[in-house]
C-alpha cells in the first residue's frame, strides 16, 4: 500500500559538472529515494564513485543519450513499482531551497485534482517576477523542481520520448489541462535554475536576456513546437499562442544578440523540414 507522502526524486544527468553533487545535496534529505539517470555516452568513474557514496540512490547508466523524456519515464515507472506516490523531477543544474518538498506536499493536501506542484524558478539575473498570491494555478511548468503525482502520471500517460528533449514538459502540461488536472505554482518557493546559458544585453535602456542555447536545441524546439501545434491547435489554441509568442521572442534575441546565429537559423529550418517529413526522435 502506498504512503501518500512518500517521495522519490529523479535527476537526469549528461556530462555533469562537479557542482552536481552540491545541487543534489540541497534536496537529497527532503526525499525518500533518488534515481540518478545518466544519459552520458561514456561513464565517468569519478562521478559513479561519488554517486555510490550517497545513501538511498539508484544510479542508472544508459550508455547513450536517450533523451530527457525517456529518462524521466524510467524513473517514474520504477518509483511507481516501489510504491512512491510522488516524483520530484530535477535538472542537474538546479538547487532546491530548504523544506521545498514538504511545502509542495502541503499544497497537494489542500487542493484537489492536482497533477503538478511547481516552485517559482529563479536564475543568475533574478528575472523571475514577484507575485501577490502565495500560490497560483498556471498552465505550464518547467520540469525542474516539479512534484508530480504518479497516480496522475499513470492516468494521462508518459512523457513523449519521440520529442526527445524540448517541449517534453510543455506537452505533458497540455495533457494535464485536457484531463482537468491543475498545475499549481508555489510563488514563495524559489528554485535556483540556470536555464541554458542565460546572458544580459541592453539596448536603449531596455534589458534582454538571450538564452544562448546550443544550435541543436533550436532544431528540437522548432520541430517539436510544430508537432505540438498539430496535436493541440483545435483543443488548446490559447496555450499554443503563448508558446509561439515565446518562440518568436527567442528567435528575435538570436538574431539580435547571439553567436552562431546562422547555424541556429539553419537548425530551425532543418527542424521545419523534418516536421513536414514526419521525422521524430533523436536527430543530433
């Protein structure tokens, strides 16, 4: 029988930097068990040795980059098999505040039909907004820091492994919406999350924050956004508009500020081409 407050965690790693263990230490004592899914192509002996020195950890080396979605699915299945009720999904570059998991669990107990409870994400420039409400119902949540109900996960289905990386979290949130599950953002719980390689640029006293994604990410972002449109254009057009507006802002910042802009635009065009040729899964 499940313990209703039993929480497993998962962090998907890929060529992790040394601070991965500092990041893990910010939440390892807040959860009951941790799955470390290694998508690196080569196993690092030093990393593996350090991981095995941590209690209540299961290390899974995939011997290849199988993508974020497939890795999360592995952890969710194993957590369910072990009787956990929740899965905390963390990025390797994220750090949790004290008592984050306990506070997220408390929100689950106060509300009904919740699929995900998410913290508010901050970054090195503290660009996150301040909100009046302690908690808000939102439409989208980024993967890192999410407390996911495994019961809801079973009902709405797994993360789409054919997306491989980008829009995996957003597509899952779209499915939650269609199945009448809520996504709650806890505005007082601040997760340190350094998305991509965020930088700061100023033009005419206006500050922009380019993400500086690696070029291959623009391929997946373009292709998967087009698949997202084909899947949800009739059922969730208002959410699609939000994602398209965000993509256009990203494209503008690439053109104005980022390096390798021509390669990134090339990747966008390849993503479009592969969408129209029904290509999914891993490309790069």
